[in-house]
C-alpha cells in the first residue's frame, strides 16, 4: 500500500509540471519605439535687415537762451510761452530811465569837448597856442563820443529781440522783475524745432559693429552720406512718420563712460516732435545672402551654438554656427552652411548624434 502512495504522488507531480511548466515558444521582447516626428526646415539664403535700438533725447535745431545784456526792470513782455516767433521779433523791453540820464550826461560831455576843440582851432592857426593842446582836446572829444556810444548801445540792449525763428519756452520773469546778466536762469529760451536732433550713445562694442556695417568712402572712412535711413520710436511707442539720417558719430571714446555720442537728424515740418522729448533710434543693418536660425533650433555646447542637420537617411548630426549677430527670433549666419541644408526646428534638446527622426515639413 505504501508503494502505491509514493507512485501516486510522483504521478501527480509530473502532471502538474506538465500543466504549468514553461512554454516551448517564449514571448518575444517589446517592439522598439518609432522615431520621433519633428518639424524641420530647409535653409535658403536671403537678404536680412536687423535693427539696433538706442535710447535718445531730442533737441531742437537751435535752443537759444535769451539773456539781458544790461540790468533793469522788465517793462514789457511782448510774447507768450509756447508762441511761435520770427527772427528779430521783439520779446522784452527793459526800463531805461537811468540809462537815458546817463546818455544825456554823456551827450553833454561830447558837446563840451566839441566846444573846446572849436575854440582851440583858430588859436593854433594863429600860433597863439601849441598844437599839442588842440590834439589833447580832440582826444578828449573822441573819448566823450565813445562813452556816449557805449551808453546808447546799452539803451539799445534794453530792447531784446529773438536771434532765430522758433518757439518761446518758459518765461520766469514777469513785468516789474529786476533782471541782469548775472541771473540764475535766462529770460526765456527760443527753440527752433523745424529740424530735430536726436542724440544717442553707444558703447565701444556697438560702435565697432556699426563701423563694420557702415558704407565706406575711398579712404575707408564711414560715409554718412551713404548711410541707411534711421527711424525714431516716439515715447508713445509709435514710429515717427519721417525717417532721419545719421549726421554725426563721435569716434573718440569717453574714457569715463566707455561710450561715444552720435546724432541723427529728423525733419519736423508737422511740429509733432518737441525739444527735450525722449525715444529710441532704430538703425538698420542689411546682411545680404544670410541665414536666420531660430533660437529654438539651437543648443549650447561649451559656449558654442549648434544645430542638428538632417541627413539623407533621416539621421541627425550636430553642426556649429558662425553667428555674426542676434535678432529677436534667433541668430544671423552668413558662412559655414550650404544652401538647402535641412535642420531640426524643435525638440533638439532630446536629440543625439546618429538618432533617426521622422522629418515633418
């Protein structure tokens, strides 16, 4: 009976082993994922314009401060603040009562000296007195005339006119105010804004880049006459309708600030621009036959920018870029890329050399 039990147990074990044992055809491994579908683009040369912006302060063509040449009380003010005036127009009149008294006294001195000369002439002709006395009298007459002319000129200075066309600024001194050339501020300022000058600064690196982009003359010096037109962005963010021209670039670098000053001129026939306003100057630089590489298509490697180039078998490989400048969208490249090269535009951070992708145009 015992032998039968052992045989029964062995039979059952073999039966279970046959039912739950490993299969003769094991399951195959998981299939490899398909290559990623990524957007690509073919690079073609084109003419690209890049704008550099600089903060600017506007000044009128002329900002002339009006100062009195003589002291006196303001007797009349003939203009209003903000008024448009012409060259030679009367602006102020100063009280001249004291000057008139001085002029009368000087005129009397001239008359006295003239009488003395007239009296001595016949005496000299008759050899009654020496000619030296007559010459002395004549000198005193000339001195008296000079004194009179000086006082008369000061009387003329009491009538203050504008030396230029323009607009009247603030008038801090009203009728009755005592004014002189030693005041802390002028009587007013006349601003000629028929043409506006936009002053801006650039650092040494920006100056070097501008020099490289500027057209040159026969002496290899920047030719501002051939320089491209520039634009003005006003303080409200809108672009001024009239384009301007670069009129001056100071190439002497300020050792304190490390910058240079430049100027662009704009016509202001509409009188829209005001002296003292601020804005931005946009200077264009044109790159002929260049590529613009989107920033999203690049990766950084040891301080260099690279892109992934798609080969004929849809594998990718990195290529370094020779960047000449940057834009809001990316980078400008002129050399080192064959026209028609296809690059990956997205997902580049997850790519590796030799990977296969599914290009999507």
